[in-house]
């Protein structure tokens, strides 16, 4: 969450950030809540000082053998008043914390100001979209015709927005996981982790999913556990409540996990295919960085996502999210969008974000500089990559006129030497 002292000292900064994000939150509401909290604290402190003085006076009267009954009565009244105020102060403090928990991160000054996704500026493009001599088919049409994607049986098992991978598709999904993890761990600096796929409330709160997005999560009420919407949640919380050495930074982790999202397709988009599912597999990248280096680490992370697409020879572009499209916990985000020829457009396949100290404050993740005081680390996260959307991009970009699909060269070793998925 954001720094309480920053809001108190510079409410105008937060007001502008909320306006740029088109948030309905009011800084005036916070100032009223915080003003009440401060007034109650001041009153309690004044009464406690009075209570201490009265206690000393009672003690003195007793030492002198004098009647202290009237002072004892006053002490009782003070004690009752202080207890009542302590309850009110705790409620006022909780109201301030609840408000702060619902406040999105302050956009970095380099984040473009805009109203929504239509105002996200494009940063770069890589690759030339292939020209087809036949009308390219949607990925679910290709995958279903090749008997690799089965949406009907998935619906029988679980409902809509699920898929069953079988045969070559199941193997290709596994190949993508291994390919992504090998690139991150053998050629880059990530430590592979296999975390729990369900986490507790504190862990969800640490990365910002709770309390704001509770209705969007898959929950097991009897256990108070949540299915993870992304491996960002357990990976970022690996160091919750810890103090890292400055020499530990930057520190990088990656994990391949299933992801569970009940909000998928809430707007009625992408009702078919692999783009929005309730359950999908994704390799996630998480980095812990020194505050002076976190923006550089963001560029590095985006480069890692881009490299995967280049190795797969899939055309893509990179856009910078504007303030109106920025995620709740992010201060700056780049989206990498892969080309889908059947849709004749680019679609998001990786989102890389710098959260600065927003998540670190919630999860209490700090580091110790040499000769200095402990400070909050900066946390970053990014997709590297989701297997479903990558598989969709492969089916659309590598489809052939006869219905077959050529396997990208980089994946052939992971597919046991298979080069083409043939119709049966």
C-alpha cells in the first residue's frame, strides 16, 4: 500500500494520481478519517498524562496519610474515558488502514497519462506478420480439427471457460513449460520454485488481491484458503516479513503454476478459445530490486518475455500502459502483445510491472543497506509466458493450408523431434 506519511504530507500528489487513474476515491475522505484518528490520539494522550499526574497525587496523599477518595474517583472516571477512547481510536485507525488498503499505487512519472486502453502508446514492434495464401483460421478451430483441444468435454467436466488438452496439445503445453523454465533458469538469473497453489489471506493481502478483489478469487471458505490467480502471489510473499541483505538484490524467481481466475471474461469478451479461461498454466517471473535499480530491472524483465517470443519467431509489439489502464498495484507496466493473424490484431501475452514498494509495505519486505537503515525493497512481476495464449499464437501463426501446424524450431527438441502436427 502507499506510504501513510506521504499522503499526510502531500495529499495533492495522491489526489492527482487518483485523478489520472480515473479513481472514484476521495483524498478528502482520507483527510477526514485521518483527522479524526489524530484528534482521538491527542485526546487520549492528554488524558493519560492527566491520569499519570492524578496517580502520582494519589500516591502522595496516601504517603501523607491523607484522604485520597476524591482523587481515586477521578482516576476511575479517567480510566473509563480512556478505555472508551482507546476503542474509538482503534476503530479510527482501522478505518484509515482500510481506506489505504483500497488505494491503488501511484503511477510513476514516466507512465503516460490516459483514460483507458485506447490511449496506451506503442513502444516497439518485432517481426513481420506472415502473409497467408488462405484465410487463417481461429486457433480453437485449428486445435479442435487436429483433435488436440476439447472444449465440449471440458464443459462436461467443469463448465464453460475450461479446456482439455490431449495428445499433441498436452505435450505441446508441457513442452512450452519446460522451454520457458529452461530459458529463465539456464540462460537468465531466475531461481525455479514450485510453490503452493493455494494460499492464506495474509499472502493474498500482501500482493494486493485482498481486500479489493475478493469477489474475483476462487476461495475455499472452510479453510480460508484461496486458489492463486498467478504465481506472483506466492513468489512475492516468499520474503514476507523478512529483511534481505543489500547484496541479495536483485533476486529473481520463476514458477510454472496453474492460475485460477473467476473474473475471466466478465465483460463478455473472448468467450471461445484459450485467451480467457478460468484455469490456465503460466510461467511467472518475480524480481526483488533495490529502489535505485527497479526501473532498470523492469526493462530487463520485459526483455526476458520478448526473448521467448523471438525464439519462437512470433511477431509482437510492446505497449506502455497509461494511467487509466494501469493495474491496481503497479506504478509502471509494459504489455507485450503477440500477433494473432485470424483476429488480425495483437493480443496481450505478457504484462510486466514495477510495483516499487507498494507490495513490500503490505507484505513487510525490506532490505538492509550497508551502514544504513532498513528500507522497503521494490517488487516486480511479469508473465514469462502463459502456455495457453502461446499455444494459441503458435496454432494461428504456424497453421498450414492442409490443416497441419508446423512446430517452432525452438520447441522441436522439447517435442521429441516432432516437427509438424498432422491432421488425422
